[in-house]
C-alpha cells in the first residue's frame, strides 16, 4: 500500500506502522490511529447518464483479461474465484467489483466464496466486500456515479483503472456487470 | 557472427495516435548513433514504409493491432547492442508519457466508446476525428448517427465514403468538415491547426486549409475578426462531391444574423459547383467575397466580390466589414504590391532560379500563380499545369516550388507544419546549387503547429548562408499573429536576425522573391 | 444537434485521435472530452459480442 488512496477496509493500520522483520509478532492498539475513511458502503444508485461510460468498462475483459471472458459470458461467477495470477487474482477483483455494485444497489450478490479457493489477500478482500466494506477509491467512484459531476467520475475512474497491473480494470469490469449487465443490473 | 544493426520489438494490442508515434520516433532520432527510428501500427502500408527504410522484417508477425518499434544504428559493432537496447527503452518511456498528454489532467479516465464520451459531455455538438483514414469514415458515420457535426482531419478517406458521410450528414442538417480538413474556427475557437485571432463580423467557408489560416491572419492584421471558419476539405467542391458541405455551410452562415460578411475560399471549384455557390451567395443578400485562388471568374456584382488571391480576399472582406469600399481596398493593395519592386532593389537583384519550399498547400499554389506571372513557368510536385510536374520532388529544376504537405512527404511522417526538419535540410541542399538566387518559404503558426518553427529552420538557413554567402536572398512569410502560441513577432525576429526578408503575407513574399530575380 | 446549434453554442468537442488537439482546446477553455480510441478489432466490440452470445441462449 503506498497511499491513503490505496486503503481498503483492513489496511487502515498500515500507514501508522513502522517497518517489521518477517515473522515478528505485532500487537496493535487501535486507539489513536487516525481514521482516514469509513469503508462502509451506503446504499445508492447510479445516475443513468453514466450508463454509456460504465457500460464500456466490460471491454476491459478484451485484452489482458480475456481469461475471464468465458465465465462472465456464461455468468458462472464461482468459476472466477481465484482465476488469474498474482496476489489478488483478476477474477477476484472482478467479483469484488461485481459484489460492490450489487450491494450498493441493494441487490443480492450472485456468488458464494468458500474459504481456501483463492489467496489469503483476495479472500480478505472478498470477505470485506461481502460484508459491505470497500476500498477508498471504489467508494469515491460510487459516490461520483451517483452525482452529475463528470470531473469526479473521470478522476475516480482513472485512479482505479491505473491501479495495480490489471486489478483496477478487472474491478471496473465487475462493477460494470453489476450496474449495466442485462440481468444483474 | 556480426551483431545486427537493427532491433524490432512488437507490442501486442497497443494503439497510439499517429502524431504521438511520430513525435516519439523523432525524439529517438536525436540519440547519437540511431540512424532510423520508426514506431507504427503493423499495417501492410507500414510494413512497406519500414521496408523502404531499410529494415529487415523477416519473421515480424505484427498485426494492424500491434505496435512495432524499430530502430537502426550506424554505430560501430561493439556499441550496437547497448545502443539499440537503450533506444527501445527510451521509446517505451516516451510512450508511457507521450508528449501530447501533458495538458491532460493526469490520470483522468478517458472514455473508449462514443457512448462513454457522450455521457461525460452529453451536449457535445462536434467530433474532431484524426484517426487513420481507413477507420475515419466509419467513426464519422457513428458520430453523425449520434447527431454530432464532424471535423474530419484524417486524410486517405475514399471519395465514395466521403459522399456517403456527407449525404447522411446533410439529411440530418449536420456538417462534415473534411476529410483532410486541417483548420476550423467556431465562435473564435480554433480546432486543428488554426490561429489564435479574435472573433468578429466575418465568417469563412474554406475548401483550403492554409488558405483559411492565411485569410484569418490577414483579417486579424486589419483589425477584423472571424466568428466562424468552416473547412470543407479540398475535394468537396469538385464534381464527385458536388459541394454538398460547402453549400450547407454557406446556407448556415447566410442564415446566421451574427455573420455580417461572408467569405468563400478555395481553389476554383468545378464549374457547376461554382455556379451553385455563386447563385446561393447572391441570393443571400449579404456582403460577400469569393476567393477562388487563381480562378477564371471575374467581375464584382450585387455586393459579391470575386478575388484571385488570399490577401486580396482578406483585404476586400475587411473593407466590407468596416463599411468601406471593397474595390478601393483591392486597388490600394495592388498598388502596395508595386512598391515591393523598390524593396527588391534595396535587397539587391540576384541571378538564377527561385526555389520555394512550402508547408501550406494553398500557399504553395498561390505562390506559383504569382511567381509565374513575373518569372514564367514554375515547376512543382503540385504544379499549376501537368507539364510542369517535377520528375523527382526532391530535386528542383529551374524555378521550382515544392509542397511538403503532399502525401509523398507525409506518409509515416509528421506534417511539415509540425516537423520542419525536412525543409530545413532542403534549404541547405538548394543553397548548394550554384544556379539558385532566391529561396522562398512559409512559416505557419497557430495551435497544432510546431512550437518554434523559425528555430527549427534556422539551422538550415545558417548552413545555407555559409555555403552560398550573399549569392542567395532568403524570403519568407509568417502566417500567424502575436497571440499564437509561437508569437509571430518573436518568430519574425529569429528569421530577420538570420538575414531573412520577412513579408506580411504569402502574396507579398512570392512577389518579392520573384521580383528579386526579375529582368 | 444541427449546424445552427453548433454555430450558436460554440464547439463542445469529442476528440477522437490526436491528443494535441484536445490539449489545444483545453488551452482555449473550450468544453471537450478526449477518447482513448482504438480500432474496434483491437477489442472495442466485446460488449456487442457479449450481448450477442448471451442472447444466443446459455
């Protein structure tokens, strides 16, 4: 994590911690830790004017994310869990975006992760999302999508699209599926 | 085994606009030891261009969706490896941060689809399209489908496609400006390559890009602004297209209460198109000036003035805008031109041939018309008459004028208004020819053009002067104003310090250049 | 959006291609958005494909 922008629900402590050696035990007393944002996701709705823009985010699956295409086309969401290389497989990023969008709109999340299916970091991320907690950039984007403000939308979408190698784009594709998919949205 | 003197890397599924790619290639060429650099999409046409650039493309399997970075070196064998590797790295660095993106508020998401773009700017009314010609027509059709007017900067759009697009647009009451339309002005805002002049009472329809820039600038120098300058692309007024958009634009401007004086510009249209334009303008009851450069049409009537040159068109339009006599303004201008003979005398007569090196197509055309009347036949890659065509555009013969904006020079290269290096080299080449007496060139300023063209040309002029001494006189015109990003006065100062005789217009520069050689 | 509207309102531009033109419009304070355009064969038509595939029954 490099900045407050990268904060997720469980990473809020990182900024205030000193460097540790691997394997060291750490006890953290959360009093006095500055709260940077509240990861809880309030219910909301996309302003329909953004439909054209959000709709195109599914095209992120065309290039480096084409491995995700088949399960997405068939809507076999569970197949996406743990799919892809890296510490957060792109399939999980997609699902996190999908779940965030569904929960935001007050709809049921259409997949059910079982422990042990993916990396620990991804598992944490999905668990947080399903519990209604999302990372800073995502929360800012959803806030912008409820508004009329193009500067807020392009700014926050840009900060997610550039995030990680493919993480941000996979997440946006998942959100797009939630907000614009024919059955999900 | 000797190490290879080239390196080719394919980056799959990566797209950059052509200007960005060419700017990066240009940067790479500044590296010592890099002799050829090319960044292009893997289209058949680009394979050809790279092949002719001396690259061995055996085993290269890039598709039109892949980017090819290719560099070649003339360094000694031992240094090649590191040099080529370094150049590829540099290319990738530049691509990660392309020159044109600077003004972009970094990191903002840019929409990939037209729907996406329209959700960001729902009341958009114009699409500026500058993608490769083979895609541009379809992109334009999509935009028209969404109710957008279109400026089509791209060239190489087939004429059948042009007609199809323009008919579709006309049915919806929309404009298609182009293809190959480099300049427009809407409510004083410049799009493409256009100057930063104030808005005002005159509006222009132009089938000639630099023609529009020159008239825009000449009006500004006379204190008269331009509200709209609508380009149509040169082909619009030919028989095949029938002036669809020229007429559509003329009608829109005639109906516009804010337009006090209408100007129509271009090379002479096909006769039947010219008749239609003339009738429409006359019926419009607005003071109007038709500037058909080098046209046969003559005679002013019913408040419609007919001109043959660009500055003349501007001078008459400016007079009309000020409520003055257009005919007298023209007389004064031509009297003024006669005084250039004295200036030629002061500069000192030269012997030999005139060599004109142009970046603006209309300016080159006008330059030929003017110089021909004084010196006789002018050879060119875009000649007035077919017989005067240069066999090789890179080799001048007798009196010659070369338009560097022609396709032969812009295939895979930046437009000469952006990259002045070819012309700078050519100025030096011409100076080495002992039969040359005058070198004439244009410097076009404005948005979209080179940041500092005078400095770019300076190198060539310096070398030319040291090769030719006083044998050659240098004459130039600057198409620009002080409010342009390059500042016309500053550009003029650079040229004058090098001993270049700078004129107020292309018409004057061409006259002065020819008069220096006269008799 | 007719010609007349363009001439009255001034340009509100969707820029497709050369980025410099967008930068120049921003310098002039004109309203503009710049597209990250790619030839559709490079992936831009996935959305259409998705729709077609799903309509085809699954």
